[in-house]
């Protein structure tokens, strides 16, 4: 998977250094889609992932934080969503999400969403392995 990190400076270089390991861990290295990562100080959440199917791209938006370990954990979390989308396990619809074929409305509680449970469970492991390399 090719990637582009929008921005410059040490945070951008940090993300670029972590991406090869994280993408390999999530089996995304052979994906033909582009991963575009954007840093946005105005983002309310720590991160969000948006598929852009018309241009075969996944957009990951991260809010830069002072603690780079927290940023790495958020990156690992969002890349888990990229993997879920790329593998077809998670699908985004106008009315909600489909997880393994089961529909969940947009109002479904965040911490009960199975895709979020999986992302939270995997983010620490992915992050630590990337930081070790």
C-alpha cells in the first residue's frame, strides 16, 4: 500500500517511520489503494478513517498531540479500521455500518461497536511492535 503523509516536520517523519511496520502487521502492504494521512488540529476526535472509493484511497485524519506514543496508538487504531474496510469486514453505509454482514445503526453506542472493540484491542500491540523496529 502506498502512503502519503500530508504535512512536514518531526510528526510527519515519525508517522512515516511507523507506517511500514504497521501496514505489514495488518497485511496491507500489497493493497492497491492509497493511504492518505492528514494532520488536523481542529479535529474533535483523536482520529477518523474515511474510505474514498472513487479514487481508491483511504483518508486517515489525525489530531496531532504532544505525546507521540498517543499519536502512534491512534494511528494503529485507525489503520486497523483501514484493514477492516480493505478486507470487507467493515462497510460504511449512509445509515450506519455493516460488520461481518450485520447492520449497526449510526446511533449504536460507540464502545459497543465490534469494529471499535477490535481496533482498541489491537492498537497497543501494533504500536509497540512498530516502535520496536
